[in-house]
C-alpha cells in the first residue's frame, strides 16, 4: 500500500486524467488537486510519464485485487466472466480507471520506457485467460475443442476493444451490449453455468 500522500497524488492525477485528459494533468494541477506543493509532487515523480506509470500501477493493483476477490467457485467460465468484467468500465470507478488505462496505453505505444509495463499487463491477462481455458478443458467444461492460447488472445483483444468503445462511443455501445458480447465470446469456448 502506498503512503497517504502518494495515494492522494495518484488519485488526483487519475481524476484529472479521467475528467479532462492527460494533457491537463500537469504537476501544478495535480499538486493543487491533492492539496500539496509542486515540490511534493516532484519528490514522488520527476516527470508526467513517471506519474502516469505510478497511477497506472496503482489502478492495475486495484483491478487485480478486485479480480482476485472474485469467488472461485462454480464453472470456470462463470468465474472467468466475472474476472473479465472487472476490467470493463461498467461503473463510475472503473470508467475513471479505464480512462487512465487508455491514456497509459496510448503513451506506451510511443514511449519505449512505458512499453514494457503495457506488455506485462496484457501478457498477464492473456496468461490468466489461457490458464482458465486449460482448466475448463481439464474439468470437461469446454463446449468445443479449441486452442486456449488463441482463445486467450481473442479474449484480451475483446476486453481492450470493449474498453475503448465503451468510453469513446457510449451511445454506440451500451454496457448491456458489452456484457452480452463477453457472454457470447466466452460461450464459444466454455460453459458459463
């Protein structure tokens, strides 16, 4: 757990990024929103990329903690669905987290120092999905023969695409439709219970 001052800074950064965009999340704006001096912000982060990375890690920790808290009982597909839904912006908190994630992903695409973290997150998501698919096959809960690695790549890509569309085109894709898309995708491989 980060210390309280750092938590305030990261929350302020995330709020500014989510509400007004990454460009508006300056050291001065973050300091004002967190109620600290610019020097305090610079003590924790020398650059915006460092702050973005810390905020990204902070948010990923929250998402993975929630995902780890999903009860692992019942069909594997049902558990996997609940974990996948933790990554989607289905409520105000997850919308804010997803906006920071998208800001990070866009910056990581052009900033080599951040690319490794993006790769690590996506590799972890694909790995978790692949392990779930393998477990479903072992338990006889798969609905067809399939390659768990390929299915995990498709699942991670679906999650990323739904995050982007839910945030950038909320009139074109409703939360209900996004959840239905997750269901339809997972049902191609596993029993959802």
